[in-house]
């Protein structure tokens, strides 16, 4: 008689195993992996739980157009999710969409622009077209306004261009980078006062200085707006979409030393230009005092640089050098006699020669491109004098705009990768997020430009702020900065860390490590500093579950730290992947999730279908009404009933709440996109508080048997949990469901199917491996935590419901239980002795361990 063997599956902390690992019983990880983990996620402690559902929050603005989600963390108590779509951004906070319920009254003869809100009577309107108001009824009929209380801000980004937005945040400002658009800031001025504005970059950045003596640049004035720049040997670009309008130009002129003298017992000299160093000489015999003063605003105001005092006993011959990092250089200096009680002062003030760097911003380019109109941003040295010493700004429609942005750990804003300079990054001055000014000589706080010295020209597509700032390109990974030292233009250093490359998706940071998508979009990696090797190292995180990535790409990613340390990834086919990541405990577990009604999978030919099975075909969900083996779907169509439309995840983002991080997603059903937020799992253990359904709605009020639900659920087959009791699924008709009794707390939503399947059993029996042998699992003990319900079997076709052992009173909802549940599996001898679990009800289940009791039969027949 075959011996009875007791085994245990103690953990699922390895996640879902790739098929290539099904025979790797020689590795320790085999014992903590599963064959299938669908709509389950793994805890760092080892258990596996079905994912909680998603509450419906709003429908995205447009049917048939994609949108994406951005997090905005304003404070520890107030955070936002941004819905960015086709030329708009909408806002969510405190589980609701922002609305503008009041606005300024509409006024005639007023210039209104896209995005303005006005109120006429009790109705709030949103401006669709710029116009000067006349008669409101006429303007409304002309399509200038639409009645709308949903708060939104217009943007220049179309549906296609949203995918290329890169962003970072500081306090209440979000910085946007996009390769086709000038950088912008989205700032929060109030709850319903958000403004998208052009990023006001100053003092650069600039490309390398011109060295061609045949190319000169001149300005017809040293200050003011509307001045004329004249190019010789080259032309300004005027082509629409690729012009020099908006670009900065730096003109350098050599300014000779200047001097001024006074011989008086009182008075003030004229101001002279100074580029840093001034010199003062006094003559004669006198008693009194004088000062050298400085002005940085053209002589409007003056400050004291140094005071000189004498009593018929001294003269001065000295100098001073002012801080060259002052963005207002050059400045003016002058002499002012404070008092002279005896004699006459002879005072000579001189300044050293210097190079004046003027900056102008082009506002228009003349036909042919020989001249351009510009506004002076920093005074130009000499009017009308051409110079070969000029530099073109690095950013413009012609040169391209930075496509990546991030904050450096040492308080600099860093931009990178334009069309012309893809491997270049630019850092602002320390603590000044708009200025790229550089001094002569350089000082530590100056702006910094870094070019990666790679032999292959691959643009920087990711920046990660760690101890050093990591720069990711499509072919390699770099570190920029100096560890444990002040970052400055004189200490900047680049180091190569690897040659894996990045796909360009915005990385997430977990502790001191970056998680990013490798080039080609099918591999997830990490990178961080290792004390043992004293270098930045990392590895592939998806290798043990690579079947979840092969043939797909990752299109969005976010990190939900609390409570379960989950990285969420949206796959190109609309599946949602989760990775439990706790490196210090060697926990790495991938699982996958879908949002199809009752877990419908893609229809397949030559497959046995039973009554009640669900499939998707051409974006539609069907339920089987006649058992059959599939042949051609068109021929089998009468054996199926249309129930819903297939669902896809399209975007994800996470924001902190008070006690947990909240995951938000965009779910596409048909052409509509729903903005949904994940329900906190087991925030309460009361049966009536469990929500394990998507697009969910909760009725919480007086007891009723007819429940009205939101229109997004109309005509859909829904799961129902009424006062903690599972109700039969039904189709919503006329926005209502009808129950057999009255209930006061009812959750309604689209059901999904969590499934768990173990790998083949492997135990040391003294007779060799169990692989390839027939096993009969007679009994299974499930160790569960805060769970209720579930189905179990040797495969997903032959299953039975797990018995309730916790009912105390009929008519009262069964409580969640934490216990060991013994179930007879009812299986004969099968290959591998696998155990399958499903949770068909909208209730929680957490499996801590599976303990099968089995006997070993012969080998698998050939």
C-alpha cells in the first residue's frame, strides 16, 4: 500500500512561476511559487490574497480617447490624482472629482479664453473658444460656452502626445517635460485654481559658443523689448513648428575698463560699468569720509560697498572684487562724498575690463531669417556692434525641448535630452529652479551642463534621484554627481553602471533603489548602491515570471508602498501586473490581474466549455448557455449569450492617504474609460464592508429592496453583496437592481475571478523525485486569514465550494474566519497533484498555506 504523505506549501512569496521553471525543483524558490496567481497578490510575509475591488469615481472626459493618470502630492493630508487626456487635465481628491460649483459672473465686452469659468444665474459655464463676449445667449449658441461644473485646465497635449509627458514635483508645482513642447508648470493656487504656464527658464542653458569667424550677431539696442537682432553668415529659423521663436541668445562683448574722478569737498560721481573688480585712489590732504557704492538696477538704488575715512593723515589705493555669481552683472559703481571738513578730496574710481554677456529672447523671425525681433533679458554690452562670441540657446522649437525632468538630490532642477542634444542634461542653480546662470570664475551654486561621454548617441529617457542622480538611456545607465560631496560645476562626474538600457517609462523609487523598465519594454530591473561592492548594481526582477512580459510591453508603472509594497505595471494588452518587492527580505513576487466580468478569458478553439463559463471574443464578453467543445466561434454563437464588453487597464497611479497608499486606475470598457480607486483591503473585517468587485457603487441608507445604481453599470451583469450576504448576480435594468428582501448596505459592481493554482508537488520521499509520477491528493488543509468562501478542486473544471464553518445564526451574514479548513479534494491520480482555488464571490480570501495529504502512484503514461 502506498504511503500517505503530508506536505505543506508554506508561502507564495515567489509569485507566479514562468513555465520554464516548472521542473526547477532544485531551486529553493520552487517551494514558494505558484503556477497561477490571477487577481491575487502576495504579501511579504508569504500569504496570497485576492485583490480588493475598485470604486467607480468618474467617467473620463472622452469616449474613444485614451487618458493617463498623474499623482500630485500637495501635503500629507491633501493629495490629488490628475486625469490628463486630449488637451485637458481634470482633478480628483478625497475620493471625488473636483467641481467648480460657483464662478465669477459673466461680463459683456470681456476677453475670455479657453478654460475660463463664468456663472450665469445658477449655471456654471466653461469656455470652449477664445472670444470677446457680446450677448451671452448668442455666444452660447455659437459654441463659445458649455454648461460644466467639472473643473479642468486646458493643455497643449493631444491624446497621442500624453504618453510622452515626463514630470516631477516640488511643493505645489508640477514640472512637465515633453520633446515637442516648451516646458510647462502646473501650479496649485487654490482648490479650484490650477494654472498651466510656460516654464520661465532664465540665463540659459546655451549651446557651445560660436567659433566660426564668418558668423556674427548684433543687437540694435542694449535693453528694452522689440529690439532687432541681426545675423550674418547664418539665418534664424522661421518655419512653423521648427522656428527660433522663444529661443534665448547670448551675445558677449569685451567692455573696456572705465573711470570717473571727482575733486570736491562734497558731491557724487557718475556711475560706471563694473564687471567685478573696481579700484579707488584718493589724493590730497583732507579730513572726512567717502563711500564706494553699487547699483544693480541701472542707478535707481544704491548700496554701500566700502567706507573710507581720513583725518589729514591718509590716502587710499585699493580695490574690491564683487561676487561674480550675481545674476545682475554687470553693475554700476560710483563715489559719494559723505563729508569733508577740511581740504579737498581727489578721488579716482576705475573698473577693470570685462566680458559682458547679454541675453535676448526672440519673439518673432523676419522673412528670410536675417533678422529677428527680441526682448532683452539681460543687458547687452554694445549696441550695433557685431560679435563672433555668441551662443544659441539649447532649447527651442528648432533645437528641440527637454523630454525628461527631475530634481537632483542637492536641490537643483534637472532637464535632459533634446532632439539636438539627446545626451545632455542641464541643472539649474542651487535652490533656484529657473536660472541656469554661470559665473566667471565658476562658483559651486552655478548652473551645470553635463554631456554623457557615450560612444553611442542614445537620449536620456529617465532620471532617478538617489545618492547620485541616475541617468538612464536606451542603451546604458549612468550616475551623475559626486557621492558625499557638494555638487558643483567643478566637481561633476559621470560614471557608467551598466549596459541594459531603459525603455523610457518613468522609473519608481523604492528605498534606495530605482525600479525601471529595460529597453524594449519587456524586462523589469532594479539599480541601487550596494555597500558590499561599493558601487551601483542591480538585476533583472522579472526573470522568474518572464512569461508575464514576453510578447508585451509595459506602458505605465507606479508604486503603492503601504500596506503591501506593491509595484503595479500596466501591460500593453490591458492586464495589470503586481510585484511584491521587499529586497531586504528577499521577497519578489509577480502576479497578474484583469477586470473582465467573472474573469472571462479569450475564447479558444478545441476547448471544452461548460454552462456558465465566460469568454471574451472581439472585445465582447459571452457566457456559455450550452455545454460544447468549441469549433468555429461563428458556428458556436448560439451557444453563447452576450453579457458585457471586455475590460482593459490603461493607466495607474498611487497617492498617499492617511493610513495607506491609494491605487487609482483607468479601466477601459468598450470605448468608455472609467477613473476608479482601489478599495482599502480589510479596512474593516465586518462582512458588510467587503468590496471585491470593480466599478463598484455602495448604497448605504434606509432598508430597501430596489436599489438605484449609477448609469455606468446599466445593462451590465453585476455582483451584489447585501448586508454582508452574497446575492445572485443579475443584470442592471433601468439603472436598478431588485433584491428579494430589504437591505441597508448594498455593494454593486462588476465581478472578477481570482484564481490560484499550485505547482506540482515535490517532496523528499527517499524514492527519488515526484515529478512525472501520478499523485492522488485526498485531503487539503487550507490555512486562511480573514477569509470567507472560495472554491477548491484538482483543476478549474472540477471544483466544489469550500464549506462555511463559522455560521452562528441563519439570516445573519457569515463572519470572516482565520482557521485551518480541511477539504476533501475528490481527486483521483493526476499528474503533479496540483490544487486549484477560485473566489467566485465578492469576498476576501487570504491563503497562508496549503497542506495536501497525498499518495504516490506510478509514472505518467507515455
